[in-house]
C-alpha cells in the first residue's frame, strides 16, 4: 500500500524542512505495517527559497517529488496538481506549515482500513479569537442553508482520500475550485477525527480578512444557483411591500386628499431599492464571471520546475514550460 502525502507550499522555506522530518518519522512508523510513503510537494510560486529547499530534499530522499509553479496560482491549484501526481492507493492532503499535526496520520490510515474513503480531520477552535469563532459559526449556518453539500466548520483540507475519491475529485475539472465543497460533493463513506488547533510553526498565514471574505463568497456561489433564487425571493418580497405601501398611500390620498410630504419615504425607497438591486446584480455578475472563467478553459497552473514525470499532464491542458531548472525532469 502506497500512501501519498500532498502538501502545497507557499513561502514555507522555514518550515518545510521540519515538516518533512516529521512526516518522514511517521513514514518510518508505518513502514513495518506495510505502508510505503511518497511525498508530493507543490511549490505554489513562492517568493522565498522554498523551491531550493524542495530540490535539496528531493536530492536527499528519493520519495520526494516536487512541482514548482511559474507563479502563485493559489492553494486550490496546488492541491489539484498534487492530487494529479500522487500515485498512492490513498492520498493525505495536508498543509506544509505543521498546523496539521502529522501524528494524526497513523490514526487516519487505521480509519481508512476500517472502510472509510475519506478520513477528515476537524480542528477545534480552541485558542481562536472569539470574533473569528462566532463569524465562522454564523457563516456555516448561512452557507449550509444555501448550498447542497454539507460544509462543516473546522473541516479543512487535512484529510485522507482513497484512490477512488482522488479520481473522482480529479474528474471535476472546473476552474473555480472550492475543494472543501468538492470533497463533500464527491461523497463516499467518510468519517471525521478531531484535533487541537495548533499555531503556525513559522512564516505567515496568507489569509487576510479580504481573502477570507472572498473565500466565503466562493463557498456560497460554487455549488448551485440558490443565491440567484434567494435574490429572486428578495425581489418579490420587496415588490409586495412596495405594492402594499403604494396602496396605503393612494388610500390615504383618496381619504385625506393629496399631501406633499414624503421626502424621507422617497429617499429610503430609492436607496433601499438601489442597494438591493446592486446586490442582485452582483450575484448575477458573480455567476457570469464564473462562466467567463470556465469557458476560457485555461490550465489550473503552469509548472516551471519539477522532478515528476509530466507525461500524465500531456493529455491535460496544463503546460510544462522548460527552463534551466527543469533539466532535472525525470522521463
Ligand atoms: N498555500 C499555497 N498557496 C497560497 C497560499 C497558501 O499553496 O497561495 C499553502 C501554504 O503553504 C500552506 C497551506 O496552503 O501549506 C495553508 O496556508 P496558510 O497556512 O496560509 O492558511 P491557514 O492555515 O491560515 O488557513
Ligand atoms: Mg496554516
């Protein structure tokens, strides 16, 4: 049984070495149980020396395979690249910053052997700021009303996937990837496993408030057209209110005669309706934007250096660009 570890790395020069040490220790523990391990590291266009460290690691350890992107394509792209090149019978996806404790791998593999296709690690929110915890809770409550798949708080990309789940995920070739939802969409027998939230070992989290907000919007819009439906409902509710109010005003005018005041009403109505229209337009725009990206059929990533056999990719739309660093391309 071969287990692949897939880890996206973006500016992780300080931590990737100790990450590799730790997973390698786990690999040693699993070896007597009949599990081989390989490591697929995807350098997502880091600006630091991550690629050098990966090349160094691959020189020391033949089980290390790496891909390095021509620029930062985002974690989702790194994940798909890693999954595509993982050869394992099962694949463990985890962050390279040691926030996903490698000690859990043993237990995940056990659970996989008990028959689960997806073993999902769920982090507890201990140590998180209260505001973040509350926003997350509220967000998941709203999102789960709006999307078909069940999204769970604390569940991220730390999970073990069986080969058939990996193949299923790779069949989903959409450009806008929200893997948390994609994994949930795929289904198959799944189980969760809790772990304590750990602080980052080194480096910085690349999440800003804005990227979190955008990630949240992606989660809402990636799966179905329910937000469009919600916009429609909101519009209808507004129309009903407006008609009722109009009837009331006309009634009042008929009974009491025409009265001119109404400045506040007009301003409120105009700004309110304009705001709602903007939101609706935004929702429609988001969907159109997604269609726009999908029809372009651009590759998810471009590789500038790697030691993996890229023939798997030749059928796909992803492009290898050769440069001096790619000389170590293994046929
Ligand atoms: N990552 C990546 N590309 C990016 C941003 C992040 O490959 O553009 C990787 C990063 O190296 C790490 C993982 O994705 O292994 C999670 O990133 P981060 O720690 O910044 O996110 P957080 O843990 O705060 O959710
Ligand atoms: Mg992290």
